[in-house]
C-alpha cells in the first residue's frame, strides 16, 4: 500500500469509527432485534422513522409492515447506498430532524445515539417528532459490556476490533481511548429523555447474536447463543451488549401534569 493510499485508508477508518459502521447484511441477530421491536411497538400501517438508517437494512424491513417509512442518515455515502435501493431516504443529522412535530408513530434508533455530536439534542428531536402515544425504540451500547466493540485510539491511530475492559475505566481514561463513541449506563440513557414528556415502557439489555461465529462454527455459535440468551432472564443481563429501551410519548395533558 502506498503512503497516500494508507493515509486515505486511515481517514476512512477514522470516519467510519466516528459515524459508526452500519449493518450491511440481514442475519439472525437483526431478525431477533426486529422481533423485539415488533413486540413493543405497533409497526403495521404506522408512520415510521428510521433515525440513522445507515444503508437502510432496517428501513427496508419496516416496509414489510408499513408503506409509511422514512430513513434519515448523516453519512452521505451510506445515504446514497440506501437511496439506491429505497425511496424516502433523507440526509440530515439526528439533532435537527427535518420533520414537523408529532409526525411519526414509531421512531427507531439502532446503535446511533452513541455516535451523534449531541445525544441530548438527538433525544429531544426524537421526542419532538413522535406523536403522542407513539413509541421511541432505541438500541445502544451498554457501558457494562466487557468489550468496546467500536475499537479504540492509541497514539493517534484508530485500532478496529473488540477491546476488553475500556468501558470499565473512569470516564477521563475511557474517553481518551474511545472518544469517538459513547457507552451508556441505564441511568444515563434514560436521563437523556424528559420524564415529563415520555415514559419508559420497557428497558432490558441484550447479548449479541454471534452471527459471525455461527457462520464459521455453527455448533459453538449455537451454544453461545443458548447460554447468553438465557442470561438475559437473570441479573447477569446487566452485562449484555446493548440496551433495548422503549419509551412512549405522553399526551400533552399528561405532560403538563408531570411538568414541574
């Protein structure tokens, strides 16, 4: 690799780290997450926003249930790839969604909020565009998972891959090694949303699907899934990969009653 090519690769890797790597292939892990979404949010005929849609794999799946699906993505290259296959893809940041208030019945955010510049602003925008009685569905990294799956920076260079124990470090150290991505405790994630405007209807932590392991070593992958999925029904779910949070936007009258 030439020096110029190496520098271009480094820049592209840094950009991918900052914006996140979208899911490119629909596999069992994604199907499982979709089933969780369907359990807690009505998708049939709903107005659905995929906020941070990447290349659109969830956007496409939502159209199995409703024609009223819009995807928003800030990464122009990912948005172009999604728009090549799907209508209704818009380039915009999560902190400034280009929609009217109360425009959607379901707002979906899949492993996105950890990458935005201002997560509180993104949370406010998700609430704003959700209709009263509508639901916000979020997957995002769990601070207690033993690995940082987004890689880390060391001596000015990004190193891709799972890095153990970074998320267990104090914030100043953790944020030096992983300044490109957040990981959330349950309290910090819920704290992004104004309880006067939305109520939590479900919050759990899920383990990974190990789709790559299953593809290479089916027996081992199946065993890992059985064991770790069983842990989701125990206190050890606290150490899973991703938060799964579902909120319901309160009607205006309820919001006023709960406001200080």
